[in-house]
């Protein structure tokens, strides 16, 4: 399957999931989320992955002065909580329907900027703005293409200021079988794969946690 077809398929499948029950596909823990519980689960993600890690993330900059990127924001579950911490959050998603629902749900967050992108690059983000941090959680675990994930890494490198962190999660269970046409099961990464991808794209893979599991977290510092 060529890349163009694969990107169309991601967009089509995620739009369909968003129309059926967006919040369930964003966080499969429930299928009948209330607003409050849904956004509270996003606050929990920020509590666990961001607020415990502010030294690596902020590097002495006040969070309210930071501009951050989120890849694969869905309906804004984590985006809302990121916007309570950071100055500006620029969030992209391949699904126009997810973005439409995120716009509705986050209408009261003036520091959130939402974009539908093409599923592989960040050309929709404003050029020339320095970004201080990038984050992605439970997104790459659904992308069945190493090429697409590596392109996002290259794009984040283009946009982050030197020294800044890209913290993200990939599927680390190398027994996972992913197929190019299946947009639910992402391609797995070994520890070696994760190191290689960082080094090819100008990052230092300083920390890695959860190799071998679904929640393989990577800390890539831009050189
Ligand atoms: C399981 S949801 C998680 C949403 C959000 N990260 C969260 O934790 O609430 C995965 C999201 O990734 C988006 N997505 C999937 N493939 C993508 C791609 N290639 N580029 C951008 N977004 C993508 C989907 O549309 C969906 O909104």
C-alpha cells in the first residue's frame, strides 16, 4: 500500500470512529464518558506524564511562557489539561471529525490552537514560531507505518528549539503484528529501533521507559 493510500485510510477510519463514538475510541476505558470524567482522565495523563517530569520538560522556562505541540489530540482530552499548564498548545489530528469535536469541547480554551493535518507532517503549524516541548500519547501505537512515525520525529525536530524535549509513547511490544491497512494496531519499536530513529533525526534518546510493553515512552532531546 503506498503512503498516500495509507494516509487516506487513517483519515477515513478515524473519522468513522469519531462519528460512531469519539470519546470511546480516544480512551477505550469506557464507552459512555461524561464530559467531566473524560476530561478528568486527560488531567490524569498530564499528572502522570507531565507534572512529574517538569524539570526535563520546562528546563527552567516558566510553563506559562511555553508553546507546545501535541500530535494526535483526538477530541482534546489531554489538550484541555495541557492548556491549564502551558502558555499555548498547538494540537494536530488526522481526523477532521475529531478536530471538529475538539473545537466544540475546548471552545472555552483561548490558548488552544487546533489543526487537522495530513497524518504525517506538521506543515499546518505556523512557521517561524519557536516551540518548547512536544508530546504525543496513545497515538503512534495506532500508526502502522514506521515511515509516518519517523516523519513526525523529523518534523518535530524542525520545529523545536535546540535542547527541547519531544516526549512520546510508541508500541514497544515487538510481538505486535501490525498490517499496513489496519489503522488500529501500530508498528512496534524495539529499544534499538528507538535509539536508531533518534540518532537519524538529530535527537538524543536520553531516557526510555517500558521497552517491551505497549507503553514504551521515549524522551528525545533535540540536539
Ligand atoms: C486513541 S486516540 C488518542 C487521542 C489523544 N492523544 C488522547 O490521549 O486523548 C488516537 C488519536 O490519534 C489520531 N491519529 C491516528 N493516526 C494519526 C496520524 N497519522 N496523524 C495524526 N493523528 C493521528 C486519531 O485520529 C485519534 O484522534
